[in-house]
């Protein structure tokens, strides 16, 4: 039987997942768990790169994020859910890979540079944060993943992973590790409900997957639209209008969305009517997820058992890759 391609993805454990995660990655994971050998990483070690002052938050979010995975339909019989900090081979490979990349190259990584700017680190950047591209390369290669779902802003990370892979393979004299292809979501980064470029838990502009019906309604009412659209009869702007961005991402009736856009742009359709449509779509999407999540939250031992079993499977795979790499590079073995 032909082996299925390996895909690796995951999330930082800093809090509950939100609609941005669902649009950007969770839907793709659901679609691929029948066709790929999929590993889903609870990235608690990565979360510490900028949350070391609040380890409790990172620890609590492990089960929270795992619960979200199961609530949206991730099947642990098809997808291996595993905990990053309990896979020692990942840390060992990270240290090894740091010998194959320069500080200057890490600092030139566009994704790292932008995150440093946004967080105001300047030169006071934590070493773990700066070296994250090497750690991500370890994550990807330890599973020998050939596909990694990412947003367009993360493409430089995959490029750097493949640079490290080529250097490792050159040092080994053979192709020990495969290069990985980025799988970019058709849905771009979902903006926050306030119109800011990024939906985030810390920014207070996100709709979580566990949001109540009342919270969803309130979030939609507060959504940024077209500030120049003062009356229903006024022509409105569709581009940059958060409500339409969310309809594009979540409303399966493409023809109905196109009709709403045409009416809004021509004048004759108020913001309230468009928001009612979006609220109905989001309520239908999140109600079953919320119900499943509530049941799972009442059985935390079950969720923990899923994470433990997946981590054990992942340990076996990542340790095997590490041993193969140590042998291929000719490192001393006791």
C-alpha cells in the first residue's frame, strides 16, 4: 500500500481558537485528514517564546486548544494530536539545526522581522523568539512532513526550513530529509471585527469557536463596515468591509453573497440587513461546535487521553528521524 503524504500543522497554546483559525487552517485540516498522514502540534514550547512570564496561561491552553480541535471534528483516529514540549527530539534537532543557520539569516527572515517590529522588541529580543525558524524546521522535518498549511505571511518560514534541509542533506551526502511544500489557504488572513488586519485573542477583536449565541450577535453588531455608508440608500464599499469579508469566508451560498454585494454597492441595502445575514451564518456554523465543545469540556480526562496517545505516537516517529539523522551525519554514537 502506498504511504500517504505526511502533513504537519499546529497552533500555539495561548488561548482558545477563533474564527480566524477555523478559516485559515482548521477547515483545511478537516479536509485532509482522510488523505494525509496528519500530525497536529500543540505548540506550547513555541508559545513560551513570548509568554514565558505567564507559563500558567500556556499550560491551561493545552487542553483548551485540544478541545477545540476535537469540537470542530478533528478525528484522533485519523490525525495525531501531540504536545510539542513532550517531544524531546524536536528540541534536540533545533539545537543541531542552529549550527546550519546564521544569526544574520535568522534576522533577515521577513516573518521574524515583522513580528519583532510589531512587538517592539528592538534588540531586546528573546533568543527563543529569534531562533524560532530553526525550531519550526525541527518540527517539520522530525515528522518528515512534505506539506505544511500556512498563511501567505509564513512562506518565508517554509523557505528557511528548506534551506536548512538542503544544508543538512549536503552535510550527510544524501537526501535524509525531504523538503516541504507550503499549502496556502484560499482564505486570506481574517481581519478582526474592528477592521484591524489581524484577528487575535489578545487584541480583543476575535470571535472564539466557543462563543455563545449572545456573544456572536454582539460581535456582529460591532463589526466594522463602510464608515461612509450612512443610509441604506447610499452606495457602499464592499472592499475592506469586514462583514462581507466574513461572508466570503463562511457563507456557502456564493450566489446570495454576490447578490448582497451588488445591492450594497449600488445603494439600497443597509448594514443591519447584511449583518443579520452574517449572524445567521455564524450561528449555524458555531452552534454544533459549541455543543460538542461543551460535552468535551465536561470530560477533560478524555481529551487528555487523546493528547497522551497522540504524543506517544509522535515520540516514536520523531525519535526515529533523529536517530536516522545522527547516523547520516556521522555523529558519535555510544
